[in-house]
C-alpha cells in the first residue's frame, strides 16, 4: 500500500515534490480512509487525484512512478556501460548533471518500508531499502557509488 512517492529532477519537475496518501486530521469522510496498525497516528486515503493547470507536471508524476517501476524490474539486465533511462530537468543547466531521485514509502504485510534511489544515465549514485519492524528502523541494504552494505 502506497504511503508517499517523492521525485526530484525528473522531466518538468526540478525540485522535490511528493504525492502523499496520508490523510489530514479531518474525520468527516472517514469511510474514505484506510486505518492501518502500522501508522499509529495517521490514516491513509483510499485514492488520490492529481489536478493542476496544463503542463504543470501531473503526467510526469505518473511517468516517474512508471520509470521507478521499470528501473527496479529491469535492473538485473543492466551490464556495465548500459545507459539508464534518465530524463533530468532541462530548463536549468545546473540540473543536467544532477541525479534524478525517487523515494517511495509503502506498507507490505503490515510493515513500513522506504526505498530510495538516485541516478544519472551512467550509474546509480545511491540506493537504499529500510524497513520498520515494530516501529524501529532497520537497514535491508544501502549502497553509494556501487558500494553495497548489508546488515551483519
């Protein structure tokens, strides 16, 4: 179950934006909420809507989710020298060499996870996966510039 998805330096999105399914404290439409044991103080929305002006980046948020999915599912096929699908923000020259960053927070089997990745077309800069059994952060893996560390 998706809690949040964040992205930065992807297509028309320059600085970090977050799609959050965490509900506000308003309880007037509580039949539209998902109450989880994992998130003690927060409820989640059953659905979300992206709205905004034309060319404001709505489609690029959806495209970023798809891009992350493809990156994760196809990463095992990457060989040295394989270019990663990389679409940085092009209206600022400073961002052309900065990494794209994705982060997803989700719940699976009543455990909260956070997965994040940053990359350029040449390489994965950083990647991590954390989980929170019993509300305590634990590392599944972290890697920076191809250095992988796993818990002992």
